C-alpha cells in the first residue's frame, strides 16, 4: 500500500494584516517536522500542497530540513482552506472592519476565547446548510472539493508511493470526517483538535483509502508545555 501524509501548515500570522503567512514560530515548527522526517528515514515520491502561501512556506522549510529541496511542489487548489474571514463577516457583518472587531475583542475579558466563540458560531451556521445561498462555497461544496483532491492524488499515484500534502486543518479534517463517516454536526470537533504542523497518515491502494492515524504532533513535544504545540 501507499502512504499519504496530510500535513497541517505551521502557525500562521493570526491577528496580523496578512494571516496567510507563517509566523517565525511556524517556520520553526516546519523545520522541526522536516528534521523528524529525515531522522526516521522518510522521503517523499511526490509533494503536493494547497495554493496558499502558508502551505508552500511550510513545505519549503520542511523539505529544506529533509535535504529534499529538489522536490517538485505540485499545487492543488482542492487543498485550500475555507475562507474563515468571509464566514465570520457573513455571521457578523460589522466585523468586516478589522478595527471594529479589534475594538470588540479588546473589551472582552478573554479576547481569544471571545473570538473562538464567534468563530465557532459562524462555523456552525455555515455547516448547518440552512444558509448556503449566502456563501461563495457551501459546506457540502467544500467537502466535495476536499475529497476530490484526495481522490485526484490517489488516481495519480502508484500503490507504493509516499506522498506529502501540505494543507490546512479544514481539508484534513474534512477528509478524516468522510473516511470515518462522522456526522456534519460533529465534524468541527475534528478541526478544533488539530495542531499546527501535525501529521495525519492515510494508507491507499487502487480500491480504497483508510485512516492510519490522525493529528500526530509528538515531534513538536520537546516538553509537556512545549511552545511548538499551537492550534492557530
């Protein structure tokens, strides 16, 4: 059987003007991942990723640490993340203004928790399917896109290849949800659990694909409170 390693990007620049950019810690996480892969003797026959900047940056740092900078990076938009900003703006139109959102969060006793609550409610609204006409991409369309990406990779690979896919939490959790037949109402629980630069491993052949393990981040656990274990 072949292996597909679904790799969540390193920590992005949450709260900055350009979220789609790795933070310095995100680059470190990506390097640590590459060092781990090299230490266990893992190499990739093919390297894919979403078309977002943070996907390519994670791949570049990881592959450099693996001494595999000659690997071709094949961009697949099927592995792009959902538009979380658009989702929040539709749920709370006043947050189209970053200043308004920052002002609101600054007034909360726990700004991170307050944002997570807004984001969770926005996601719940999107996943419900009751307001599909309001979104550029519905939840069902997103799910189909993510699975099409996985199927496209399998169709292009032989049964014995090691394949890397540098992507985001949404596409990974969507494919895990579909492989395990998790109900939509509980799908976001998978997403919330995912760590930056964690690895989800699938096995495949011509007939089927199955989940081997999900969200492994032991390579980032330098200690119990490791700074390298982040969720956003």
